[in-house]
C-alpha cells in the first residue's frame, strides 16, 4: 500500500495535477456528454418525450400569446359549450375557454413540479453526500431524521401542511418538498458510500484536498447520474401530486387555472360536459408520461455498463 | 496423443458504440488429452473471450464470425443452447477468476454444489450430498460437512476457489477450463491451488486449459502453451522448448521481462508500445508496431502460422524467412 | 440468534422514536396554526364568553407542553378527543372508517403486486425485446395517470356509459337495506363471506373493483419498473454466468436461483408500493365516495378539525413505521450477508 501511495504521489506531481484528478473522476467529460445525447436520441420514445416537453415549455412560456381568451372572465351565456373551432376544448361552468386555461395551467404545473423537485434535490442531495462521506455520528443523525420523514406518506404530510398554512399552490409545493428530500438523501448516501472507497479519493486526500473540496469536486459530480434520473421521473410524480392536491381543493384555489382544480370543477357535469374534466386531465397525464419516459431514457443513457463492451 | 479440443481459426467480433471490436482474429490451437495447456498473454489479448466462446457464454453483442471449435470431433459452434447446457458442467467445466463473485451469496455452498450435482446426475438429495462431500474431500477442504452449511462470504479466498473447483469437478468432466483461477489470491495460496489442480489431474483423467498472464505459472504447471497477442496465438508448443528457445519476438519480450535476481543489468526489459486498437487493427502483423525486428513485409502482410519444429508453431515473417532459407 | 434479537430491539426503539417524534411535530404544528380551535368548537355565532369557556374546557389555556403531555396521556389511554365536526369521539370515527380504507388498500396492493412484479420479471428476462418494451410502456402509462382522473374516466365508462359496475360507495343502498352485513371485522368482503351473505358479497365485490384498480395503477407501474431493474441487476452478476457455466438450465436460474437474490429488493418494492398506496387512498376514496379514513380526513382538513388531523397523522405514521419494521426484519432474516 505504501509503495502505491508513493508512486501515486510522484506520478501525480509530475503530471498536471488538476487535469489528472479531473480525468480520474470524469473520464474525459465531453465525450461522455456526446455519448449520452446520442443514446437518448436513438430511443424513439425518449425522443418523443423530449419533443413533448419542449412543446409544453414553449406553451408555458408563451401562454399569454397562445391563449385565445381571458382566463378569469366569466361569460355565463357561454357556459358548457362543447369543443368547437371557436373553443377548441369547450367552455366550463363559468363560460371560460378551457383551452386558454389549460395553456396557463401548464405554467402552474411546470413551476410546481420544478420547484418541488428542485427544493427536494437541493436539500436531499448534499445531505446525503455529507452523511455518506463523513459517516459516524453525522451520518447516524442525518439518517435518523431522514427515516423519520420517510415514515410519512407524502400526501398525508402535504395535507397537514396545507391544513396548517392554508390551502394554496405555493403551500402545497412546500408541503410536498418537505416530504421528498429524504429519497434523494438516501440515494446520494448509498452512492457516496461506495464512492468514498475508491482510489482517486484517497489520492485526493493525499494531495491535501479538504473534505469539503473532495465532496464538492469529486463526490457530488459522480453521484449526479442517479439523482438526475430520479429527479426527472419525480418531476412527473410531483405534477401528479400537485394536481392531486388541487383536485382535493387543498392546493391551488379557484379561480386559478390549475389542471387538478379544473378536473374537480368538471366532476359534477362529467356526463354532460365531459370536456371540462377530460382535457386538463389529459394534459396532466401527457406531462407526467413525458417526464417518466425521459427519466427512463436517461437511466439507460447514463448507465455506464450498457454502452460500452470490449472483449477481454 | 489425441487432441481433446481443437480450436480452428476462431474469429469473434463485438458490436460496440465505438465500432466493431475484432477481439479474436483467427485463434488456432489444440489441447491434448491428459495435458495442461496454458493460454498466456496480457490483459485484453483475448484469452477470456476465447474460453467464453468455447463455453458459448459470450455476451449478447458478440458475433462468432468464423471458425470451428471441435470437442472430440463435434463442432461446438453448431450446437443448440440446450445441447450446450447439457455439456456445460458435465463434459466441460469452467472456474473463474473471482470465486466470491462467482458464487451466489444467498445460498450456502452446500446448496449450490448439490444443485449442480442433481442437475447433471439424477441423484436424490442425500446421494448428491454424499457426492458433494466427496468432492470437497477431493479438493482437500477440511471438515466438509460443516462447509456445506456455510455461505460464500464466510470462507477465505482459497477455500472459495476450492469450492468452485469441487463444483466444477463433481461431475467428472473431460476438460476443465481455469480462467486465471489464482490471480486474486495470495501468492502462497496460489501455489497451493495450482498444486491441487495438478494432483487432481494425475489422479483422475482430466485435461486442463489454464488461462494466465503469468509466465512463471506457465513454466511451472503447463505442458504446452499458446502465447496470445491481440486476438491471435503468435506462438505455441511445448513449454520447455519455448522457454529454452522462443521464436516470436513477443514471446522473447515476455520472457526477457521476467525479473531475474542474478542478472547484472540494472534496468528491466520492457516491450515498448501499447496493445493495438482492436477496432482499427494495424495492417499486416498485429505486433509490428512494437516489434524491434519489424521489416517492410511485417507492415504489409499478415503472417501465417508456420510449423518451425514438430509441434511448434509460430506466426512471424522472420521465421518464414529462416525456414525458406 | 441473539444478534437478531438485538437488531429487533434496536429497530423497535427506533420505530417508537419516529412515532413519538412525528406526534410531537404534528401536535405543535397544529397548535400554532392560525385558526382558533376554541372558536371552531363552539361554532360561528358564539359569543365571546362561550369561546372562552370552550377554551378552558378544551384545555387550551394551559402551556403548550402541558397540553402535549395531556394529549399523549390521552392517546395512550385511548381517548383521542372529540371531532369538532362530527362531535363523536375520534377513536370511534376512526374505528368505523379504518376497515374500509384497509380493505381498499389491501385490494389495491394485491392487484399491483400480482400484476407488476411478474411482469417486471418477464420484462427483465426478455430484456430489449418487444415484450420488454411493451411492459415498460405499460409501466410508464400507469405511473403517469393521475388517479383522480383515471377514477373519473373509469366511472364514466363502466358506470355511466356501460352501466356494468357501480358508480361509488361500498354497497348498494338496497343491498344495505335488505341484506345488511353483520359486522365482524369491518371488512365487507370478509364479513359477508363469513356470514354466508352471498348477495352482499357479490355487491361488495362489484363495488370494490373500480376503486381498487384505480388505486393499484400507480403501484403497478412502480412495482414493474423496480422489479425489472432489480432482476436485470441480478442477472448481470458473475454468479449467474458461473451458474450457466455449470450447466444450470435457464428456467432454474430465473425462477429459483436469481429469484432468491431478487426477493430482498422485492420486499423493498412492496414497502414503497405500500407507502404510495396509502397516498393514493385519499384521492381514490374521494372520487368514489368510499366511506374510509381518506374521505374522513379530507373533510376534517376542510373543516379544520384538529383532533382528527393529529389522530390520523399518528395512525398513518404508526402503520407505515410498523410495516417498514416488519419488512426490514424479514429482509434481515433472509439475507445471510447481514451481520446480525
């Protein structure tokens, strides 16, 4: 072992230090990215999901210009009109154009999903890395807290927080994030634990890098892959949860054009005016499906074993 | 002596993202009954691919492009998967480099070996258990009954490998393929395991195909050897002769690289260069970029295996020249 | 196996800590919420003195930690307060509604596992073939469907348009009148069978079909995906190649050898499925008007009904913690590598 360390030290010092360590950790970065993108493009389902998400983001950003009618104005004479050229998705119980509302609803849903996942990842990922890398008491403490939060089904805690803070879209987002970060902690920790035994970490320590620098520059990037995959799929589930809360009346409140809320508004007239519930629900489904497919595709693309096989 | 196994001009390609990897580019050798044949070469030269081809256990992205593998006159490459499954573990057995990874962690070793025995020989569980104990005794495992109940991770590396050997030999196969069985073990255990194999070979009628990267092991334990480089066998023949008088420059380089304490030289001999890119193989002889004797013809034409002495084959243009002259 | 016993004790203590921790958090959070429980208790048109009186009655004038201890004491002794909305003891309400939710959850979990797990195994064994792709697409579809929307659509198709399945509830009103189910366990399917009440059994069965399928959808996709990736991991291991080298036939490898390796992660799958099933129960109950804990809690939240919220939180935490504990213990028992 000693001989190896000496050899590593002298080898690393004679070559450009930073580059060597980076290569150890990243293995030729740019080539990897190209590989990932190529693999993604090859799968037709993944390609479709990327396109769908692109369209969705486009719609969300340009909502004010795509929407046909004002979304908050009621027009009682026009209520419950079926889909037509004038109103592609029909109108709801207040005569509002459903197509326009659905288009604006894309904003709330995408923002909700991204916020929830972003917060969860921002909290959970670093915590998991710290827990996995440091071990010992810090690890135990973090994992105990994590277990405690994992014991709650997310919807229950979300309901409670909605109850305490009052129902609104923002509160429901906070509520769901609070329950989700533990998953990322667990994921990151498991990955970190297997990483910290690797030789390049020992080499970094021998170089004199502090724990913080090692965690930041080496562990964090290397644990990114499963986190990204999970986050993408969770975006779909997050949108499902947010719209679920909206449906229950515990998320976005009327007259917000939130998809889940719109589905519940159409519930009393589902027989006669099916379009009020069906279109928003369809959008929820498509968005969630696109994220899930993308996550699936990413998982395949980021899996190091799937892509390269050399004979031995 | 009759050849038990004959591999003729085996070519195997792998389809990868970066291109087609031509892992084996015409491998030819034969293994006689009752001998230990060594397949030696650097990591990546194709040793494991060769034996996986014999066992027909190659991964999905592989293609056997041409060649024949004859076991007692039958071409294994033409057999169906079912037929191969009957042969594996019964006529040909294989043991692997990492014994811990090759044993299922959630079953006891007893359960694993008795299942193998029961699959190949229709025996009752008790009879199979008895045979298992016999097999454990064969490989000199102490307290065989106790070991039956242990889990793989509870045994030492040497004992794990003995268990694997016991499993492989429990059905009295004709051929045992050992893929670097000792590379991960301590040096002292290495010697034990290899001596054990020798002993068993002399007691039972066993032929061994031994893969290794260690010329020392070849010298000590093999009768004949094939030196592999970049997917071809560049030299093969009886070990003693090759050690005394190597023909191929690669073999010479390998032998020269073995550190000798009594040598006066200060520097270790090194074969310059790296193993070639198997996707874009060099034209002509695959060794020519690193060969100190390389000439024009080496860069142009691929050499053919020439029988320079009875039973000695070499793939090198220089040798051809010597022969012609 | 004293190592195992140690592990058991450790896990039980941990479980208790979690439950206590959660009850504390919920309690304190509930108490700091903006609405005034005393006012809610007395109703909208009460006079200030009535609100004060209620406050003292409810013990809301005492310091927080005293309230908490009173609460814990009451919890353990079984008196969980009175619902502000129904005016009945919370524990009575819970006992009434819990079996309905459990019955639904079990049905959903059963369907999810029976469909999802074998499909995951098949998809893994036929990786990258059409069967595999079909299974994965099915998994994604079920994971992406909003349960409330699916419920509504199923109601639309099967109850309204086709008319072959009931729209909502656990039992048709006329069956409840004519052939009421004698209550033994509270599980309609079980009780009706036990008492030979086949008319009610059939009716209850028809009623549970749509809700349980809706509930099972998400977990099915989850189980399929997780089982598939577990099996693929196992099948890549060296010992599978070695098993083939020893001549083990493929079906023995799939269903005996590899399966045992996959069982342990499969238990994890079951645990997660269970957690998501509990999440989904809320939405499904609301859509199908299922008289279970989900609908009860939903109404409680809308009515700011403190005691119910806290009680339900404790119960659901308890259920999840206990279930995870059992699963963990089974896992530890099965895996010989865990150093107990």
